């Protein structure tokens, strides 16, 4: 092989080496640009989420959550750190939607339907009412007109009182933090009247049984 052939072979090797270096530099630049773009996107998402959380807290008239310092990098790997940040933002977005849902629901048993929650409230007061009625039936004798009036007043007044207390409790405990002020609160008064009014029948059955 002549010296000229050796020279051409050397040029080809140098050209291959230079092309490999250029391709590696291009890949590195693309990766760096991709990491930078992901970082900027995650920063925008985090800022938007912080603003949404503050707006939700202000609308619900509660103190916004305290900011915590960012955790240290995992192991100095930017790709791993960005992947962890993306996962954290996804969890935060899910929790933000959950907070928005709960803010528009009743503080008392927010995942229950209105009739189920109201039925429980009326039922608790009705249970107390039955206990009072049974106590009165077993201890108060209608031997005269005054006794009969007192007995009737207690037996009739207890269900009305239970209904009224249930009505007021629902108005306080079932009013959402965020909601349309013009929308009437669901109190299920028919359900309350049935539950509380039935205590008189239950008390009489318990007394004569």
C-alpha cells in the first residue's frame, strides 16, 4: 500500500471519528434541550397548581396550605428528578380535584347523598325522642286533666322538637364551603316528618308491648 493510500485511510478514519463526535454532540444537545423544556413545563404546571390551590382556599374561606421546601435531588440524575417531579404533580392534580369536589359537598359525610345524610340526622334525633317518650309514658300518669295535657304535650312536642333540631342541624352541618347561595339547601323535610312523627307510634308500641 502506497503512502497516498495510507493517507486516504487516515482521512476516512478521521472523518468517521468526527462524524461520530458530531452525532454524539447532537444527541447531547437534544437531550439537554428536552430536559430544559420538561423543566420549564413542570415549573409552569406547578405555578398553575399553586395558584389554583390559593384560589380554592380563598373561595372556601380557609387558610391556604403552607409551602414546604423542595426535596433535595434524588441522586443527581436530572431525568430521574424530573420523572419524580412529574409523578408528584400528577398526585397533586388528583388531590386538587378531590379538594374541589369536597369543597362543594356538605362537611358532614360529604360522600353521602343528601337523603341518606339527612335521614341519619333525623334518625338520631328521633332515637332520642323515642327514649324520652318511653320515659314519659312509663312515669307520667294521666290521672287528671293536667296530667293528660302534659302527657299529650310531651308526646306530640317531642317529635316536633326532634324534627326542628334535625332541620337546624342539617342547615349548619350540611352547608358546603362553596356553593350557589341561591340554591336551596336540601333538608328533605318530608323524610324528617315521617321519621320524627313515627316515634309516637314506636313509643306506644314499646309501651304496650
